[in-house]
């Protein structure tokens, strides 16, 4: 790797990383129950990140920015529109 590439990589600022939140915090944000949040993420209705994708029983974490973007996308869809494709 050249010196100019190394300098460019060092100068690239990603900013502060957003913290992942647990299902309880996601439920508070969405103003619903923890159980409903877990049902929605299992059905692929909302974005979520399993801590261990290979585990039979997944422990989910969420980014509030992704949940916010999802909620905004729901507002922009016409009534009766199909839900977004399921995330795997």
C-alpha cells in the first residue's frame, strides 16, 4: 500500500458509531411491546441484527436509525402496498 493510500485511510473519518439496542429499547422507540418487535423482526418486517446468525434461538439487536428509516418508508407507501422484501 502506498503512503498516499495510507494517509487517505487514516484521514477518512467514519464519525461516532451508532450503538446497537436491545429489543426492549426498540419496543420503546416503536411504542409497542418487546414481543411484537421480536415477531416483526422474525417475519422480516423490520430490520434487525442477530448476535449469532447460526443460533437456533436468535438474540436480536437493532439500530434506531434503521428503525426510523423503516418507519419513514412505511409513511411513503400507499395504503395496501406490499411490505418490503424480507431481510435474511
